[in-house]
C-alpha cells in the first residue's frame, strides 16, 4: 500500500468524530478480530475529496468480528452488549463473519466459502474498492487492512471483485453510490470473470500511536 495514501486515510478518519467514536467503542467492546470496514471508510474519503459532509451517503458503520460460535444467540448477545456503546445517530451493524456462510446463499443466491477470519469477509466484497478495514489499537495506533490497496478509493473508481459471482451486488451498489457521488467512475463487471485473489502478502499495515483529532 502507498504510505502517502495510508496517511491521507488516517487523517480523514481522524477528522470525523463519528468514526473515531465508533472506533473507540469497538476497541472498548474488544471483540475477537474486529474491524470497522468498507462504506464508512471509503465514504468518508469520497466526501473529503468532494467537499461533502463527512457521512454523506453513509447508511451505517459496519463492524466485523470473528467468533467460531456461529449461533444466532451468540451474535445477538454481542449486538445487545454493544448497543449502549455506540451513538444512535451513527447506526452500527455488527456481524460475526464466521456466520456469514450460513445465510449468504439465501441473501445473494450463491454460496461463499467458509471464512477463517474477518479479513476473509473483507476480501469477498463485490467490489475491490470496498475491501478496506481499520481498527484502533490500545496504544491509539491504527491497523489498516486493504488487500487491493487504497488507490481505487482515492481515484473514486469502483472496481469489480469477481472472486465470487456478485455482479448484481456490484452493479446495484455502484448505482446507489453514483447517485451520492456523481464523480465516481464505475468499472463494469467482466463478461468472462476470473477469480482474483487478494494481493499477497496480506496488506495489513500497523501505524504507531499519534495524536487523535480533537
């Protein structure tokens, strides 16, 4: 990943009070393998680039974690325990990535592989541009996971991720995003897709403690 783009992402996120509050709350919750992912992050970047309010177009903040207990009851306990920690004005959707294969076919019409970590969930978003996660460490440093880098996010370019046959999801989300950010460029789904695995090695970057934005 580009160090310059990592620094820009950190600066943008640190300037959004709602995102920092969610990161601090998630750190307090301390779920296994947790990450704030996708829309709230790339949306904040696009809003910073285009001069829009920080959470324009962001429906909610997605929090992934990974717990081998795939029961609905275990996930529900986590959601109820988390509710008092997060601001109602910034809805947070919490999902155990170990459970995803249980409901994925019913929602998307095809199966996904069993996930071994939250990063597997990030890897399988329908658009490569959406594959990004961040977390706040106890020392106030940050971890960033972006298996395809950050270039497409900052270029405002939505690129398909044909690791799974998620053309419908890619196109539907891209169309919604285009209404919120007309500046976006949308790359079409390939007609003869070949599964593209995330970049290797895993693009997880750790960043030292730095002062948070007030």
